[in-house]
C-alpha cells in the first residue's frame, strides 16, 4: 500500500450537538489505518448540503486527499442529504462502489435497498458515502476496501495495469 491519504466525515445532527456518540467515524478510521491509509482529518458535521459540500471541495481541491469517506445521511429521512451534497461536487461519477455495497448488503438485510449512498470522483479524490450504523459501516467497508486502492492509484496515474496476471 502506498501512503494513501484519507479523511472521514460523520454527518449527524445529534452527534454534532453532542447528544449521540459517533461510533461510525472512529470505526472507519480504525479500519482505514489497519489497511495502511494515513488519516489526515476527521470531521463531525450536522446534516445539510452546504457544510458537507464545502468540506468535500476543500478536502479534494485544497488538501488533495486520495479518499474521503462519509458516514450517515444516506437514508430516506428528510435530513438525509449526504448523496445530494456528494453528487453536487462530483467531476465524474463512480457508481459501481455504492452499487456494490448495496448488492452485498442486500444479502444481509432487505433494508439495504433503502440506501441512497453515492460514490464519485472529484478530480483525483474518491468520495464514498457509507451508511450511518457501525454494523453497516463495517460490513460495507470490509467489502469495498480491498478494491479501493487500485481505483485510487488509477485515478492518480500511479497505476495503469487493470489486467490481472
């Protein structure tokens, strides 16, 4: 693993107000570190499009993160707008990652079909929305994490070989 740089953003009104402990964000950080990523930033934001858009743009454009993972805000509640903010900052769509998470999660629970998570590229930064619950975060990230490094290296021009030997 190259020294890939990552940031983690938790979206939660209750967490932001201190009414609920964020368990998903720290779990993502732990899993990324175990996979060899360097965690540059962790943020806890209230639900909402504009604060998330601003941070995604900053992390991609100014900080040039390789990977930004969000947790929370991907369901059907009126405040669940993480996918809308994510899609609004995209320069290219990368739907296969979110589709793969949903397909895998459907084997575990039929409620996975209610996920609206998105996965996109902004420049050379990969942005992926994860679910909000720690259980779903672990299941999803365990499934997608082994493939992310290759995609990140490709988008950054650091790996050009797609064919397996």
